[in-house]
C-alpha cells in the first residue's frame, strides 16, 4: 500500500517456473543469513501457484499465476498452526552486474 509498516524486508525469494508448472528457486533470509531452496507447482486449471521451502510442509505461499508478472502482489502465507496471513510481495530491480 506504499505505507511504511515496521522493519525493512528481510525475506527475498527468486522464483522460476517451467512450462509444466514446476516452481523452483531460493529463499534468502537476511535476518538469519540462511538461503534455502523452494519448490512448488502451478495449477493450470485454477491459475494458482503455491510453494514452500524444499523438504518442509509449511509455511506455504500462495498467489495467482498472473500476479507473478506484476510489480507488487498480495500473497497468502499458510502456517503450520492453521493461521493465514496476507503479505505483499514486491518485485526488485535486477542488480547491475559489474563489467
């Protein structure tokens, strides 16, 4: 919503999706210094995508497939205890590579 709301972002995700709908990528947690692989799938019928850290069952991140092409996208985060939160994902500019 463009409003400051707490501490700066500390979770960064990079996703790739295959033509078959397989999602892979990395989750970089700046607060822990840990990078973990993520995996998931896109449902072609419902156009929903979901992913989580590889080897874990929660939390699961869910959003619409077409949303992933937008600069900002709401995502639902489903936690193991049954809670669901709505988070905002924001596309970052690709960093400039040194020449």
